[in-house]
C-alpha cells in the first residue's frame, strides 16, 4: 500500500468505521473518499453515506453520523464531529497538520513514493511503420503513446519489451522489390536511394500493378471509345503481368533468393534508418533492437494455420480458412483461398511468441482505433487457441488494444497536406521546431545560438508530444501549432518552463548565498502551501493509475495541476524573501520536491527538458 497517499489512508479508516457501524455490510463498501471540491470545508470528503443509506434503509445524514461515531482518525485527520456532515450526507475531513508533514517527508525519498510492484513482463507493440513508406501522423501516435506506456511500466519496476511490428512482408513489399530489381537491371537505380525516392517508387509500383497511372495517361490522350477500350485492355494485361511478376518475386523472397533478399534488405535499411532517426528525435527509446517485423514470423505462419486447422479451431469457408468467434460477427480470416496468409495470421504468431517465448504477462498494442475489430478477433482466437497463455499458467495473459483516435486538421477532417497527402512526420517536427525557435529567439535573445537551437528542438518536440499525450488517447484531436506551442496554459512548453523557473530559483538562492537543506523541517501554514503539498502527494497514485489504465493523459493532467498549484504558491508565498530562515528552508524544500516530481513525471512521459529557456 502507498502509505503516503492520504486517500488510501483515509479510505482504510472509513472502511473500518463503516464495518463497525454496520457489521452486516462488512468491509466491502467503497468509502468513496476524494479530494474535496470546497477546501474551506475540508481537504477530503467521503460520499459513502448516501449509497450506504439505500442499502441499510436509513437516512443518509443519520448514516453519516453513525460512521462518524465509529471513526478513528487519530494520527491522520482532525477528529470528526456533527459539523463534519454536510449537504445530503457528505463527510468532510481535514488532515492533521503533522500527518501532512509526515506524508510529505515519506514522499521525499529517491523513488518519490513509487516502490516497484511485483514485476511482470510487458510487451508494448508500438511504432509499426511500413517499409518504403514515410512515417506519418498516425505513426506519431503509435510511437509516442506506446513509448510513454512503456515508460510508465518501467517506472513501476516492470520488465518492458518494446516491439515495432514493422510492415515488411507480403505482396506490396514484393511489388516495390520487383520494381527496384528492374531498375537495377537497367542500371537506373540510384546509389543514394533515400526514403522519399523509395516511397515514390513504391507508389509507382502499386499503380503499375493496378494499371492505374497508365490508364489515366491514356484517358487523357485518347478520346474515342473503341480505341480507349483496346488501350485499357492492353494496360490491364500489362498490370496483370506486373502483378504476376511481383508474386514471383514474393516467392523468391520467401524462399531466400539471394539477390531478391539483398534488395529487400536495402529497402528495409533505407526505411528503418529514417524511422529510427525520427524515433530518436521524438525522444522515444526505440532502436534497432526493438524491430520485430512481420517478416520475422514468416516461417511460423504455416504452422499456426496448421495448428488451428488440426485442432478444429479454424474451418474451411469458400476455400479460405476462418475462425468463428462467439460474440463477433465477422469471422477471423487466417488463410486466403489462394493460400496466402494475412495480417491476422501474423498477429497470432506474434502473440504466441510474445506470451510463450518472451513471457509477457501483458501485451499492449498502441495502434489506431480503426484496427479495433482486427485486435478483437486476434485476441479472441489467441485465447481460444491457448497462444495467450504462458506455459504452466492457468489464466491467459492480458492482451490490450490501447487504441487511439485520429489527428484532425483545423477543418476537423483527418490531418492531410493541402494536396490531400499524408503529412510527413519529419516535416511536422521541423515546423514545430522552427516555430519554437522563433519564440525562443524572442524570449531568450541573450543565449548563444547553439543554446537556442537545442532549446527550440526540445520545446518543439515537447509541444507536439504533450499535445498528443494530454488528450484522452481514444479521442480524435485537432492539431494546432499555435495552441501546442503556447507558453501559457495546458501545454508542453508551459511545463518545461515551470521546471526551468524552479531550477533558476535555486541558482538564484545559491548566488545569494542561501543554503538549501534537503532535510529542513517542513512547516505548512498557508493554504497555498497546503494545496501544493496535497498535489505532490498525489503523484505516486497518478503514475500507477496512468499505467494501469494505459492512459498517459492522466499523468499530463496531474502535472499541469501540480504546476498550477506551484504557480499559485509561488505568487502568494515568498520563498527567498520568506519571513524567517525556517520558513524559507521549508519553502525551498517544497520547491525542490516539486521540481523533482515534475522532472520525474516529464521523464515518465518522455518529454525532453531544458535547463534554461
Ligand atoms: N504496420 C501497421 C500499420 O501501419 C501497424 C502494426 C501494428 N501492430 C500489430 N501488431 N498489428 O497499420
């Protein structure tokens, strides 16, 4: 139990009181303790009396009085009495000042109250780029939300394995591989192939296999009907030939043909080097070792399908092989009628490896909400087949789709460039950093160019990340540079700036020869000090809740509230110019603890921080 958490402590006391007052309902009643919305009445309140009243058939205020009569708040809160009952039966509680100080002192240790949990193994599926394609805004979310969920679990002492399920296998990849081989044959393949060029060739290969781009050319060139039909038939035949060729290349790739394989590797390297550069720039802990692409499961797909069929889990349907799942209308397709495997087949193999080989107790998929049905199906099939159960375990591991919504443009439509293309992630980051640079130039002209460069980079990235993470992930949100880059309000730059301000306070103290004593007694007298103290105490529980619910926005909201509480405290309570040395030392300690909680929280979110700005 987190002993520094007042809600936890008060809940226990109320639970005991309820059990004593109403032995027939026992201990299992939720005492519904929460922070008070009216600080003048109390710090916390219990709302248990209202629902309990219905159960025992009594008046809620009577019930509240009965709970109070049996409550022992010694050592935590001020004694409860008639005046503690408010409205229909709320019970207001005020923490005892010495208890508040004790809790704060307990929090002020290196781990900030976050003692490790019983460690589990967590696989986080994140990023998931596709070969020969640029990372776009969808991958931004998969990358940063995934990395933050990974960090949250790491902070709680779990073993976390990040995995990027790279889309690096299948017919589309074979199409572009075939295209590149053809260019190489003609001596037209550039030595310095970059991802932009690769992406262009990818689109071209796709269009050729579909006959699209030639068809458009012809429609523009030829008017007459009969002539057009003949031309289009020729194009279709040509496209079919391209497709047939791509299929042959796929077979060659699958059977390990050296030349084809080498070309595939080149496509892989070009894509991944750019992707990993972006991941590093985004301050996420995703490197080469975290890539576990679809290709790594290629050998296992046949076996998975065989296994499902032989155990009667999968059934033939129009030549294809499907698994029907109770409660889900659409069956899960695991083998096409042409013998090809699917996205779902690969994900089944992935679950099996993650749970049974890597030992995952929890697998979290940070993937677009539009893939919800896919994950519902795959999770259900995996559970049915036992792939989600660790060897020797009686229960399946937890499989979670941490789904996220769409990033929208200011017009409320999915965020696209003017010409309707996906926005390239690296362009977006450049733009954020360039805008941050202008703000930094204005505010901190006295700093060197290099310093302003690195501050702008951190501020721009923090702005984008915070704007994303601070929204409930399941919701769509509107992308706005102006809003996310503001130095005031619920933004990344504001949080970074709050930390900078506290740090500069300590530099100032040092310059003035004011010593900081990390063990100075904490004295809480002003309401703003108390509000800050109560906010600090909520940190450990917030991190836990964000990890458990896979909701980074809870931690964002908390850090913003902490900074607001700090800002009010700092406005109203003199720190360096406090009345006396004791008060100054106590307040410096509060500032120091705030900075540590804030820095820790920003680190858990994966936001870069700066010393000055
Ligand atoms: N490559 C996929 C996409 O771009 C994302 C992969 C998600 N992970 C998974 N295990 N299916 O949509």
